[in-house]
C-alpha cells in the first residue's frame, strides 16, 4: 500500500459481514481509522462521515439503500471514494451504482484482498470483481451490436405507434395504409431487433435508444 494514511468507513447492516471487514481493516497497514454505520440514515447524520477517504457501501440497507446514499454523497462530498458491496450481480444495480458516483462494485463473495482494493483506489483506479467485469463487458458489447441496427423511416413510425400501445389495425388507420402493409413492416422490425413480442420490442427499442 501507499504511505498515505486513510480514513475508511463502512455502511453495512449485516453484523457478521461488517465485523469480518472491520477486523481486516483495523489491521491493514496505512489505515488510520475505521468507522462503521448500520444504516444510510445513521451515516448521513454523522459529521464524521464527511472526513472519510474511502467508504464501503452495502446496497441492500434498511430504509435508504446504498445506491441512493452514493448519489447523495457524490453531491455533498464528491472526494469520498465509494465502493459498493452486494450479494447481487444485477445489471440495474451495477449501472445505477456507477451513475451515482461509485468507483467500484464488489460481490461480497469475491471480496478477498481489501488491502489491494484500498491501494488501487488510492492510485486512482476503479474496483470491479471478475463476475461484475464480465457483465459490464457483455453489456457494452450488446450496446455496440444494437447500435448497428437501422430501421427505415416508416418502420420507426410504426415502432413509435406500437410502443404507444396501438394495435396493428389502429396503426394502419393512423398511417392510412392496409393492415397487411403494417404486418409486413412489423415482421421486418421484429426480425431486425430479434424480438418475438411487443414487450421484448419495447425493451429492446429502449436499450438501443429508439425510445
């Protein structure tokens, strides 16, 4: 680790896991002090929380969750490095955490060398465990592939009406064409987006950025 002495905090309501990390942190070279809180609200009200260098945040906290707290800290104390701790590798949680200013997302089952984590953060790096890194890479790979999908102007018009909940007949009436023409275009849209129903269509269109 670097010679700088750091102040570290952890917001975690699982007593066993919290104690496990505290024991490691308290004997880690370079760690000046370790503070802990059982809830986001308790941390937020404590002025000492503003003095931290690194904060480990559990996501599934009672009351305000860790992702929400990360966002609030980013606004009030942007210099605190926030690392999320979770038992879940949900894409939604991962990207919400990163959007809210977290520089790391670690599965609790993959948290091994805390000293290495701290050292990486002090050097300006980000922390993502192997399982999360795999999901992130797959997500961006999918985004890249989706970005190459092109719909015609007519298909975009029909897609817009369909995601608004209109039936094939209503779309045909709106555009002044036969329902068979709309069905032909819908078939092409489904094929291009590789979907099989309207729910998948809406979700994929949102991923691509068409909505």
